C-alpha cells in the first residue's frame, strides 16, 4: 500500500493541473457557459455529481500509468483493484468533515479525495487519505426509507488508522476535520 500511497501523492498535482487547464475549459465548451454560470444556485452535491466522475477518470488513468497492478474494477462497494486488493474511492468537492456514499456495503480499503474549488471551477486545494475501514470504529451510516445515501465522519479515536497523504487535519471534540491544502 505504500507504493499506492506514494503514487496518489505524486499524481494529485498533475490531476489538479489537468482539471484546471484542460478539462474545465472543455466542460465549459460543452455546457456553453462558464462553470460559475452553470452552477449558480446549485449545491455542492450537484457540483460533485458532475465533476467527480471526470476527476475519477483522470485520477485512475494517472495511477494506472504508474502502477501496473492498478486497474479500474467498478462494482458494488468498489472502484479499483490494486494487486487483488479491492478499493473504494470517494471524491467530494465539500470541505466539510463528512463523506457521502451510495448505501452499498463497501470494501474495507478506501481512497478519500476532497477538492476545494473557487466559483470559477479552479481547484485551489485538496486533501487525500488511504484508510482500511475495518480498522476504524467510524463507519458508514445506515440508509433509511427516505434516502439511499450513507454518510461517514471519522471519529477522533480513528486518527491512528488514517493514512493522510495530502492536506492535514484538525481534531474537534468528536470528529476529525480534514484540512485542504494548496
């Protein structure tokens, strides 16, 4: 996992550059308007639904180019396979301390990525970590009758199980707040 960790750290600046300089202008061409105009009045979750799949494609391509054992292997509760280890990837544009999932049971290994964007869609800062959820007390919430989505916040006591790759953290009373950094 150390090789995967180091690769994630290596590719994130390139991912951000590709988004900011290539993909964002292309999407604005497709949308026939600026990022700001397209997302005016929309919540962060709407941006995440549109942007995260693009970031995921870039991320997985960059990692695959560097790690021969890394493949895209999408299924319920997993996105990638790294040398026979199933991995779930969560990408969000929210700078909060929570993560959102689809409610399916997930593989223990997770890659968590957060990106902060300005109003024009440029990525300003990021946070990333690799976590084996089976070692954590924190867990995904159970979905209910009104929502298929689950959420996750990391408890302070799980800090020792979080392999923070980029960014930092702030400990609150109960939860860990990720800190995004340029």
